[in-house]
C-alpha cells in the first residue's frame, strides 16, 4: 500500500455537509492500489466509552491518471462526528486516522478525523434553480438591434456630460461611448422567441453599463445603461419579458477596475493626492501621468482601467450599492463577477451578504480561470466560469491532443476537486467572449464540434452556449469571435412545431429537452463505464435516484459496436455508433 498517495483533508472537498443530517466523506489513494475502503464513524461527544462506531462501505467513484477516489454519503443522527478509515489492499490492512496510519487503532476519539459540528450556516446555499438552467451567453454589441441588422461602426454619443482626457492629457468637452456592431437591449428582447425555442432558460449578458469602449469593461457610470445599448426602461422590459418565458437574467459586474472616465478617477487625475477619492484606487503616484504603460495599478496594464481599492470602506459601500440597485431596479437574477480572483475575499463576502439580503436566491458566478476552491466555500460565490472544462474539451474534441482515457481522467479530477453541489453549479462552456470560437479549434470540423456540445449538455455542470455557436460562427481573434450574430443562417432554419429545424440549433433543442426530462443529467452522479483509446469509444453514466442514463460517444473516425461485453448495462442490447456520434440511452 503506497501510503504517500493517500489523502484526506477534513472540512474540505473531502468532507462536507450536503444537508444538516448528511455528510459526504472522500479519500484519495494511488490508482489501482486499494481493494476496499471502509469508513468508521460515530458521535464525537457520545457519553459511552469505548465510542460506539458505525461502519459504512465506501464506493470507488472516480479515477484520474494517478489516483483513485472513494466516497460515501452518511445520514448522521449526530451533529458532531468523528471518523477514521480502514484501508485494504492485497497484502495488508491499515487504519487511517487524524495522526496517520496504524495496524491497530488504540488511540481515543480525539485523535480521529473530526467534523466538529454540522452548522446549517456553513452548508452551501446555492440557488436550487441554478442546477436546472441552460445558459445563453450574449455579447450585447454583437447580437442584434431591433431590426436584426448589425453593421461595423463606432459611434460617438454626445449625450454624456463631463469631460474626457485624450492621450495628451487635454480636456475635451464631451465624453465618448463607443459601439462596434450596433447591438442593443431591444434587439435581444425582440429575439427572445428564438432564444426560448432553443430551450434556453437563462441569459448572461456581458457588461451593459455606461462605458467608453464597445466591450463595456471600462465602466464610466455603474448606475446607467450605456446609451449605445439602450436605457433602464429597455433593461427592465428585457428582464420582464424573460421572466414571462421562464428565463433568468444574469448581468456582468466589473468591480475590480473602472474606466478612466469614472467620476472618482477623473477627480484623481485632476487633483492628484488632494482628491478625496485618492484612496479609492491602488498604488497611485501623487500626480497621475495618464500614459502607456500607466504609472498606477490597472487591469492588465491598461491605462483606461484603473484598479479600484476594494479594501476602502467607501468603495465597498459604493459597489455593494451597485449590486443591490440593479436587483431592485430591474429584478435581475444573478451577477457574473469580472476578474474576481484579483479582489480581496472580504469584499466578496460583504457583497454576497448585501445582494442576498435583497434577493435570497441570487446566483453569483466568479470569473476565475484556475482552480477556485477558496472562493467556493459558501461565503463568496456559488459558481465560477469553468475554464478547465473548456480547455479539456478543446484539447480532446477540438485538437485531438488527449486520448479518451486521458480526457476522462482529467475530467474526473476536475469534477472531484469541489464539493458535489459546487460541481453541479459550475458554468461549463466551450467558448466565450475571451477565447476563440470552438469551431476554430476544431479546424472547421462540425462533427467534432457537435460531439463536444453533446458532451457539454450531458456532463456535470451548467451548460453555457455562446451566442452564434448554434450557427457555426468561427473566429480566432477578438473581433472574429465577437462577430455579429448570423441572423441569415437563423432565418434559413425552418421553425416547426415550436422547435428549430436545421443546423446545430435543432440538436441543441433536442439535447436541452433530454436534460430537462432527466433529473440525472442535472443532478446525477458521473461514473465512467468504458474507455477505448484505439476506437475512441467513451461511455459514462449519470444517475439520480431511479433515473439512470447511459451516454455513448464515438470520438473516433470509424464505426463502433458496443455490447454487454464492453458495457454490462446494455444486457442483451447492442449499440452501433457512427464516427463522431453521441447518443443517450435511458436505463429503466
């Protein structure tokens, strides 16, 4: 038994409460090392001596390239639990407890692993509706105006007061807001029938507040809608029309930095250290030189995006007011929070309390590209943008750089790095406004792209589709992957019986229906059944209660036949998959 590979961490993704009476306990060991793992557990403050313990067999639930993962869910009558493990391989049996390993366990309960108290306040409070959504990600400037006509343009709006400094530091009489393609909030609202027919029940909008650039990540006024996109009435109408259709709305909050024309930064640029807003920003010199590179802290060294000081109580109050204002004003359902990993944790805790006090089931998604466990402990975010999912699908379905077994192993590692509730709520996607279109990674191979999207809808987490993927938009550079929605392709689709026919949109609609019909695809576990690196066959299951489904993928170039020899769950059935094909089979 390779003890160096064995790992359990109390009060982490290895030990967490799902409910007030249910604990999930996990342990990691070397791959193919253990034959059996048993959990012993009891009331850590029981009056009896020796301590009465219960015994629960642990299930081998996942494997990555190096490790196996065992898990058990226990329904506990105790609010305080202590526990230890018995591990068995072919030659030995060991106990594993708080201090290490032992052939015989002679210590007392104080030296076992401890779950001190199942506190209801610490149980993850992710909105119930989050697991059931399919998200449609819209870059507002690129989607539609009220005529479905988008043009290449940059527009100056002289409606905005105050001044703007140019690169030479001169004061101009106006402030400029720009767009590029001319999309508007009204354009989104007038195309909700299309979005609804896809089966979408949540839309996420990139920033819509007043800003200088077309992408709107350099906010000028957090309390106003950018005039290029519309106004507050347009936003409220959009949200109301979405809610009538059962569609949630998530906005983008940019609180790490602001725009150069944000009122506080304008004041600092004019007055330097004498400005009352000097401490609203990080690491400012006494006199600001507005030049490239900036002599102050800014997002990615972009001078137009000075970093806000979220350790300043005034800034915290201001941004929390922004968060609550749009909930009250427009009844939004969630925030996606930009550059979340560059902002201090205490700010996010305060922000969560503020917005949840207004809307208790508000959904909070952090933009964090890497492993995000420290932000997902129930006190900050409910979810993060799951770039790991995107990378794995890119390298497997898109570039073909991973084998089936490598993809499965790394996907399992991704799923089990968080508590199960968190993994179910992760925002999974193949592309976004910040990375190339997935079809471009596939070198235009639509079958490989379609297989990746099939996996997106069948896998663990919240599926998110970037606008236009359903009509095969490509693009490797920023303006390409933020291209105009191809409404001509949409118009060429036939709409019959309230379902879209043609292109990938029809398949999206069918897969979304499957996801809605099977609770296992929204909440169920994930078990690998079969991998074949030669043929490209990949089979896994999702199960929740009595609802069980098998998912088959052929990621290879030839036909694959699977029988009960490879997949015991097929019993006497057999399934034939053509190349680059995915199918779902319900197992009753």
